[in-house]
């Protein structure tokens, strides 16, 4: 699915160059669940953004489904993101003025899906995350866990190949965290998604097939996590 | 449809800001409509004044000043017996050869030219030179009479007149003793179609009665040009083959200036007046209002509109800044910058349309209020060489002629600085064009505001936008 070769990412802060990722090499297989751990500010989110085509590496190549994201034009990356990559954020990032169903529907707009088909897909995905009865609620009328479910539904409604989740349980209480983790795991198993999940939580990371650790921009793979449940 | 749902929800969520933006635009648009209506009203009023003074269809008027030697004065020497005088003359204007009319008509850019004789008939009773001074003053009677070129009924003094009764002159009546009377004169003298009037001792039959626009300073009687030339006398004798006014129609409004210059070169001693120069001679509250509407009103509208655009742009930019996370998320979902910009433009456009609707209502109300509250407008126009002074009914009236007779020679004077003040009805019409302009302005302002937000969105890198969230 992904092949990252010698990827570096530097940020300029005035005259200073701040390295976020250093000579990173990584291969992520189709249908793999990779958990990425590391301390705050060490490059986890940068890696996720590069995997999602939201940012470009300073050097190196990022091959996704045969395309080098570093070389594609912005419009091509945007199209690829619309079709194949789903995002889940720590702060849910739902549009506050749109209902749960409309938020989910927003992911289908760039694909040009017809209105009737959109309604059908939205209803099905909300059903799959257990929020059929909350479709018309605004985000402010939903709990944190429900909002994250809407965000997951929004990421999955377009049936992406990969789901990139940036600390999806970071803002949730313990019970809700377990509930969301269980949901993600269920969807990963059921849909055959490639799941890259950034988390501080070792309990969640422990459920992934592989765990990568980023420390000061350098990535290392820990192979001693629990074996993937295939 | 998702686009409209999103726009509606977004505007509803920040209703206060949307209302402020729409209200700002509405105020600007309302002012534009009101000022445009006022300007139209003033133009209309000016048009009425100028049209009435100038005659419909006439672009240029050519006259000539009295020769200094003549001084506009006619002296009548008393005889040893009481005598009645009835003279037709041109006391306030000099004369030109009638051949000047075809010469002007042949000029480039001239569509038509017609001659006219604007005359004054004075009927006076002259006491005997040895008679004692009369116990009461008997002022001479004065009637304004215009000789009309029957070959050009669309040009000249009768062009703007409305026939009230009877009929107009026919082409074959050039030498006939027939007259047309102004309705006010006819009413005050009990005249009707078929009545007889005496002009310079000649009996004329009234064939029609016409009404001119209020304030037009219309002559009291109209007779065929050939009869006027035959009966009138000037300082140099008979007015045969003479005219004292030439009415000129230019090929187009754009040619008026050129034609004015050409006539001035052809007739160097003539006074050539066009509607623009006549407008410059208009004074009074109408002129003040016109200047106010043009200068203060226009600038006020432009400033308010600019302020509204600035406020709308700033509010849009502020909204975009507040929604960076939202737009970053949409970009992460695969929305193109153009699609997000279109969404923002849709929001500002909706505010613009609401502003335009409210602005039109405000503008209509403003125009109606301005028309209702406007004081009575007047226009003061110099009448020297431009028409009939009117005797006014007393000595020294500002009608343009001063006359006196006390035990000596009868003298009549032309008053070269006579003015004529007319009341002008004022309306502030809101035209479809003004409303279309307002809607275009509102939409343009909204799009400008939306474009500023769109530019900010296009600059937004999704990773950057999402990083601001964390």
C-alpha cells in the first residue's frame, strides 16, 4: 500500500530549520494495522499528514497505490485523497453547522456522487456506527464518542483504501475510548482497510499488528507487539 | 442540494454577522438608489425647465443682440390730437437676414433649422401734446406675438405646444391672417376658436388655442411668419425677409457642441445658445439641488458602498480565519480550494442578495421620502434675448420691458437683465435601470467580499490548517 523511502521533512522557523522526519523508510502492507507512537512533537502527525497527502516530504518518495505523492500535482493528490484516504482526527473536526448525516455526506461531495446515492450511503454507514437515530443532530447535540463515530462514518462512507487516524481517542473518556477502539478494530477487520493509527495509548497500540515508534523524527518498528489477529 | 443546505446552515449559525453585512450593503444600495432617483428627478426637472424654455426638438437657438444705436427704444412724438398707436416690433432682440436660416440648415450635422420672429405688440393711447397730464396713468397694452415658420412644425415655439381646441396652422396659410392663441391669454381675454384679434391694426381670425408647459414663458399669440414679417417694424424699418430667432436641430446630442461652433463661425455677431449653456444660466434652488445631488449625494453613496464592501470583506476574512479548521478538514476530505471558495462565495452572495432586496426597499422609501420632503424648487432663467419678457402688469416689473408715458413722448425700453423664475415640480423616480444597477452593485460587492475570503482559502495548506487545531 505505502512505501516511504528516505523521507525527510523539515520546517523553517525564521532562519532555523527544524527537522520533523529524518531519513524515514517504511513499508505498510495492504490491510495492515500500524500503530504509531511517540512523544509529542516528535513527528507522528507529520508522518500521518505525509501519508495522507496533506503535506509533502522535503526529500524522499512516498508511494501510495503506485503513485508517488511527492511528485503528483496538488489537484491529483486532492483527488486521490477524496477517493482513497479517510481521516479521523483527535478533535473530530466536524462542521458545527451541519447535522451528523450532512457531515458524513460532505465526504461524498468531491466524488460527485448523486444525491440519492449519497443519502443511501450515509444511512448505511451511520447504521454501521450505530448512529441512525442521531442523523439529524448537530455535533453540539452529540457526545464526544458520538461525534467521533460520526467522524469515523465520514471517513468510511467513501469506502477508502486507507484510514488515517490521529489520536482518535485522545479526547475521550476511558469507556468511550474502548468503544471507539473496538469500533475501529471491527471496521478494520470487516472492511479490510489499511489502518494507520497514531496514539499515545499503549493499550490501543497493543491491539495493532505492528507498532512504529517515532523519536526525534526517526522511526523504528517494534515487532514484539501482540500478533495480528487475522 | 448540499451547497444550499451548507450556505443556509452557515448563515443561520452566524446570523448577527450576516445581518450586519447585509445591512451595510443595504444602506449603500439604498443610498445609491435614492441618490440616483434624486439625480433623475433633478434631471427631469431641468429637462422640463429647459424643454419649456427651449422648445421640444430644439437643440440650439440663434439670436442676435440689438444694435447699440437702436437701444430697443421707440420714440413716438405726440401730435396736437389724441392718437392710438398699435405697433409690432422686436424691442429686445436684433434681427438677422432670413437667408441665414437655409445657410444654417446646410451645415454639417444639422438636421433642420427654422426661423422665427418673436415680437411685441404695443397698443398705446398717446395724449395730445397740449393736453393737461391725465389724472390716471393709462399704461400701454403689450402682447407677445410670434411669427411661426409653417414649414417646420416640429421645430420652434409651437413644437412643444398641445392643441386645446381648433387646429394648428396649415401649410397653405403662410399669407393668411390667422392666429393661434395661448390658452392662458385666450382665457383671460375671453377668446375662443373663431374669435377675432387685432394685431398691428390687422384683423386676424383665431383658428386654434394651444397650451404650453408651465414656466415656458410662451408667447400669447402665434401668426404665420410671412404675416409677422409684413406687419412688424424694427429700428431699421420693415422686417421683411428678417427673423430674430433661428431654431436648430442637430443630428445628434453629441453634435450640439460642434454645430454651435459652426454657427458661431457662420454668424459671428449672433448669440448661439444650446441647452448646456442655457442650463448654466439656470439659477435657483433647482440648480442648488442638482449640484447637491451630483456632488454630495454621489460621494456619500460611493463612500457608504465602499465602506459596506470593506466591512463585508473584513467580516468574510474574519469568518474564514475562524473556520480554518473547517476548511482544512474539507481539504483533507478531498474538497478542492475552488469548491470551498464557491461555498464561501455562495454565502456572501446570499448576503448580497438580501442586502440588495433590503437596499431596494430602503432606496424606494428614501426616494419617496426625499420627494415628499423636498422643498418647492424654483429655477430662475435670464430671459434676455430668449423670449418674451412679459409686461407683468405694472411699471418696472421684471418682465423685460419698461414703459412710461407722462405728458411727454412715449418711450419703451428693453430690460437687458430680465429674469424669469418658474416653480418646478420635483419627483424622484426610481427607474428599472437604477434597481438593476443596485442589484449588480450588491452582487459585485458580495462577490468582492467572497473573493477576498476565497483568496485566503486558496492560500491555506491543509496540513497547516489542521496543525492550527492541535
